[in-house]
């Protein structure tokens, strides 16, 4: 599902104008990015949490050149779904093809 499809579905379900929904979705995404950039997680009860995970320094290899490189420690954004979210995905019908 794309952002445009999501916006259309929400607009139809709620009766709110598509442009208002689009502005709201984009504002939500921007606030999640700003919060994570500041190192603050975003918790949405019943949905999941957007968190910052720290990756330790490690050694990697460039196979084409056969050289070793050091990958510095860094932070990455991550999403941890809530248990009810995971349960809903696990219990979906296996008859439906994956989209």
C-alpha cells in the first residue's frame, strides 16, 4: 500500500477531505522523524513503537576488493509492532495471496 492509497482509504472511511488527510499523514510522519532524530521513541498503544536502535561498531568486508573495513557505531530507526498487531498478522487467513 502506498501513502496515496492509505490517504484515499482514510478519506473514504472518515468522510474527511483527501487533502486534509494527506496533510495529517505527512505531519504524523514528520513528527515521528523529528522525535526519533532527537532520540525519543514514539509509542502508539495497540499499534507499536518507533524506536532508535544503536548498532555497535563492527568489521565488514568489501568482497570485490577483498578488503576489510570498519563500520562505525550508529543509530537506526526501527519499528516494534504491538503484540495485538503481531497476533492479527499471524492469524490472517493463509488463503489470501501476499500483496
